[in-house]
C-alpha cells in the first residue's frame, strides 16, 4: 500500500489519505508537529546546536532578562492587579522564563506574589523546563492549552509560538480559490488541490497565487485578547513574519539547521510559517483589545535597553566574553538585511484599550 521509504508517521498519513482522501495542509502540519507518538515536538528537544534551530533566548540571556523587566513594567502600567501571573506559550527549554524571573526580582511589587504558568504540549520539553526552573523560587505550573491558564490578570509571553501553529493554504485557479491538500500517489506524499473551489473566498489575485490563512493562530489570539479585555494583563508576541497581510506561501521545514522538503520524513523536521501580524491584530481588535505595534525586534530591544544591558555585562567580562556578548547583541538587533533577526522578527503587544503606551513601542523624542 505504501512506499517502503516512508517513515512511521508518513506511512500512517498515507494510510489515512488512502482511506479518507487528501488532507488539508493544516491537518498535515498538526500531525507532523503534535502527533502523540511521532510528532516533532512530542519526541525531542529541537533547540540549540544539537537540535534543528536556535531561538533568541538561547542566543543570549539579555533577551529573557529584558522581557522579564518588560513584563514587570507592563503589569504596573496595566493596573498592577494582584496576584501577578506570568505565562509563557511554547516555552522551549524554559530558558526565557528562567532569565525573565531572575531579572524580575528587581521589581519586588511584581515578583513577590508572582506565579508562573507554562503552556506546553510536549512531554520532552516539559521535562526540560521543569529541570530549568527547579530553583525558580516561585510556584510554576504547566498547562496544555491557553484555556487551562488559571483565571486572573496575566502577562503572557509568546516567543516563536504562533509560527508553529498549523495554517491552511488556498491556491487561485481559473475557477476560483481551491484549498491546497496533501495527497498520496506513486509511493509518496504530494501537494494537490481540492476538486471544488471555495465559494466564500473572494480575494482578488492572479491565477497561481497562494493565500495562507492562520485560522488556528487567530482563534488563539481571540481567546487571549478576550481574556485580557475581561481580566487584565497583556500579551507580548515576538515572532518572524510580515506586518501586513500578503499573498504567498511561507511554509518551511527545518532539520539540522537546514531547510528540507516539508513532505519528506513527516515529524522529523520543524514546520513553521511566517505569521501574519495584521491578521492577529484584526483578531485581537475584534475581541475589543488594543494593539501595540508591530515593531521590529531590533527597535523593540533597543528601546527597552538591550544596548545598556550589554554594556553592563561587558564591564565584568573578559575579552572572549565581551566578544560573545557583542556578537549576540548584533545578532538580536541587526536590521541591515531582510533576513536579520532584528528586522525579520516583529514584536506586538495586546492590552485593554485603556492602556495607551507600553515600553518598546513608543518612539523616544529627539534630543
């Protein structure tokens, strides 16, 4: 029935398709990333030099420290409701949270009654986070979904969370928009299109254009934004993507720090897309929230003090450490090229409408 070259998840998906027909790109991504046995995030720690990619918290402690201080100040600006709760979505190894909590000690009003919730679906990463946060000095609990976050005002951090959520693809044909699907033929998985066009999709575009729709991410954004409107707090989104909704597909597969075919070896590569910040912003506004940004990561980090933090670390560092700090700083904030993290990554915050200004989103007046 299936090609011998297929891995275990590929064979399962092929059998599913042969029985029930092609599946959506959204379902394919969901199976690759979160299948309970073979899913990418279920079975491994994908971060670092030995993994498939590196995130900002793993590049430098400065990133998590500054987000911890940002959380404390934003909690104050948003009304300082007690008790304070700090939440992270998709927390990786727990590095960001460990650094954020260390820095947050400098804000005792925020830190003294602080509790922490980590939203994580991966057993492998949960175990890693638990080891990382053993000495956190604060109550840390885990949840599998945003709906399981305990009630109350919360500052929610989402660094490279939305990019890993499944999306749908639609392809413009002469007959209209058809949903892109994953099928199985000639012993391999392949992309195709649904036989019937989508009657309610009317976006104007040339034949061959692709529309990427992050419905899962937008639903999660609406849930979080509605919670913030009702209970207080803020959401900080740091991710790579585009500020305006555009045509084009951005699905990519990463393994061993290199791009690979998204249909090859399902569950063994990280699948992500560039997030549509404008779409997320529309979802948040629909829920009645205020949207701050997006701004570039480089701008945001400079505004909240990463240069000053780097200089402070350098004062107590040897020559080799100073060079490493400088390299990390450049990597996080450089905006010279479109692919530089400082430009490619954007930052956006969600608050109640009464919160007008937040650190990192306001241009400083010229001297």
